[in-house]
């Protein structure tokens, strides 16, 4: 119908442009970390571009709820500010009759989010970590220079007297491991080598004939141990801090793998089990949130009288931020075991559902929201300053 096409023409351009902008903003934080690869390890722009591509599904899933909310909100805010919604109501068209195109867009967003959450997201994160390890495997030695102090890995400072790039043999090593804040370790060894384990995504520095000294920050506890062979493991979280997590994280598992791992809670431990369940449930709760965000945009935009897109984008970002604050809080409660992940992860979605029903009820009965301090004061009996 004509009005459906008219509403879609209002929603879709903002949806496309907003998606690009919000995805770019979210990616910017990761780009700062990726610059470390270019500066310290000499990684080419092509490989950095591939890393960003692999991160894109995760970024899109994060941006979907906010993008669809802003697109629908801005569209209906424009219709409301130009009194087109009032004109439609005068012709006998209710808010309910304006919902079908939005439902179609929101359902499309839900399906896209499901595909990203269950297929593209795990694939991208898995490919990202594999490529990151390959880059490190081929160029980790670039951060280790003879007779120069260098932090080749996060929290691990190297000093070697000589380094053979062909054999990977290092001689006369001095290494300070500061990754454990409770206890620092200093290693002195005659020889050392870098060993790579791609399947576990771990780099092992094998020291030979040396001594390790351990001490707490206050130097109250110290220990010296001589060794013939000592292995120091470097995980993905030490290769590029902020972009890599544990060797086999829940984010890179397929949904079937998550379900299988969650079926053995005794083998996981409570905290690890809760993280697995949070990831599993969020692969359904995030797509549902995308749909609910789209539906909230209709009554919220239809009741406001603000002019311009800026107001719609600002309000959309506020709602988007509130939603993710709820998501963060729910995750914390579920990780600590205070609330079961099967229930707690859905709290933000329940909030969106109840808010949507409430806002739609007010919009249908033409009871506009009162956001101003003056109206709030009148409702709760406050008096303006300076008045009796």
C-alpha cells in the first residue's frame, strides 16, 4: 500500500546510513588497538583490513538494536513534527495501521541478527584470532632486538644479547614478566627459543640454564629458583591486549559447541559455565532486542514534537545506552551466579517489551509523553524555585 511504501522510504535510508556510522564508531576503538600491530610488528594494511573484516559481524550485532531504533524513531519523529500522523488519524488511520512496515523491517533485523549471532559472528571471531596468531607467529621476533629493552608481548619485557633470526636462538636473556600483579618474575637464562603452538594459540618461550626470581610488589616475599629448562607461555591475551581473550572463548564457539559444553557444568566450573550460558542465551536475546527496539521507535517518535533528526538520534542513543547498561548489569549478575543466565540475560528484553507496550498504549490513546521539568513538577506537586 501507498502509506507502507511511504513509511519504508522514511526508515530505510536512515537505517542504512546509521548502520554504517554506528559500525564505524564502534570499530574505531578496535582500530586503535590494531594500530599497535602496524607500529610495533610491521603488519601490512591488507592484514589489518582482514582483521577489521573479521570483527565486523560482532560489531554489526552490537550496533543492530541502536541502528533500527534510531531509523524508526527518526522516521516517525519527522512524521509527527510535520503533523502527518495527525493528518493520518483524521483520515481514520490508527497507529496500529502504521505498524506493518515497521514490523517487516524489525523482523528483517531479527533474522539478520540471528544469522550474525549464530553463524557470521563465531566464524569472524575464530578467523580473527587465527589470523592474529599467524601474524604474531610470522613476526613476533620483530619486537625482540639484540641489546635493546623491548616489550614484545604485553607485560613481558625482553633483553637479549644476541638473536639469530634464522634459527630463533636467543642468548644471554633477561626477561621481566609483569603480567601477574601479585607477583613479578625476573628470568635470567643463557639461551632461549620461541616455540609456537597454533592449535592452542600459545607461544612458549623455552629458557635453558638460568634462574627465576619472584617477588611481590612490596618485596616482602621473594624466591630464587635455578633451572635447566623453564617454559614461559604467552597466550592470545598477551599478544594484543584488548582484542584477544582466552585461548578458546565462548564467542568463537558454534551454537552446537556451546550447547554441548554447557551440558557438562561439572567440567567447566561455575564461572566458566555461566559465561558459556550467557553467550548461548545472548545469541537469541540480542536478535529479539533488535525487533523490540524497532517497535519502540514507533510510539516514541509518534508522541514527540521535536524538530530535526538530531533530536531523534540523541534520544535513540540515550535509549540505546540505557539498554546496554541493563545488558552489562545483567551479565554481571549472571556471571557471579546471583541470577541464572537462563533468566537474567532476558531482563533487558523484558524491559524493552514492557516499555514498548506502555508507550504504544499511550500513543493509541493519544496520551503524549511529558518530558519537560515543568510538566514533571506539575505531576508530582513540585514548585519552581522562587515561587510560593
